[in-house]
């Protein structure tokens, strides 16, 4: 899942955008350091600052902003194990893009998904709540209720443009995960056979990214 914001072309204003791209779907694979806990979506900056301090880094968020809203990027990968990524010490395959982000930023070493399933995990990721609060307990047969406030709704309320580009049908907008997104690219089509094979209906990552880049342009 990818979230992004950037200045206007003339550089005078800010076009803040939140893009959510599920490159298939999600299994949490990173981690927070001990003590880096937040109780709601809005606590992200405090968590990042504490993590940076734990890592011995001086992180001045105001200086990084330079008077502009932050660009926000969130990427989720389906069933990805932290112990099979180079940044976490795995040497048998190359993950240079992820490793570069980890090397230049803050690497969270301990984080745990509240559910080992794509849809419930994303519902938690975007709402900051556990499955018993948002009610999504499986990939099928559940919906995110309207009364749950999502990160996209919070960003949009702060003037961000929001868009999502999804790679797995279990994250289709009809299940309520599209709350707060101005654009939600799912477009899988829907019929009885698709409903039976919902966990298998996916699109390649390059299609997800191509559509996200086109929206950004």
C-alpha cells in the first residue's frame, strides 16, 4: 500500500496526496522497536520520533517539512516475511529497493499484524484498531463499518488528495475499505465465479503501479 504527497508544479502551494497501493495485499513484515506504540492513527509522528531517538538519530520533523505538508507513502506486500528481506538480515535473495529505504530511514524491528489475513490486516492498518473493534475477521463475508475512521479520512480532512490502487479483490472497495479515498482503483469486475474464487482474483503488481503513477502525473 502506497501513500504520497508533493508540492504543486509551481512550487508555491502544496498538493498533498495519499495514494494507497496494495501490491496484492498485506502481511505485516516490518517491526517497531520496544516501546514504540501508538493507540491511534494520529500518533505516527511521535512513534517515528521515538524510533529515531532509539536508533540514535536526530529527526527534526519541522525541518524536514520545510513549510510544506509531508509526502506520505505506504506500501503493503502480501504475505511477506521480514526474515526474508535483506534489510532484516536475509542474504539468499536481493531486495535492494527495500534495503535502500531501510538504510536511509528508520528500520522498525518489531511489529506484529493483528490478523494473519489480508482484509482484516488492512482494516487494522488503515484504522488503527483491532479486528474486534472494526469487525473484519476474515477475507470474505465482512465489511468495514462506516463508523470506523480510516487514515484516508483523516488525511483527506487535512487537505490531502487520496487515492488507492489495489491488487487483490479481497480489498475491493465494496467491502468498505475505500472510506476516505477520492480515487479507489479496484475494478476487478464481479460475478458469481469471482465471488467463489475471491482470494485468487488478483492483478499483477506492474498494473497496480502503472495506474498509481498515471494518477500521480
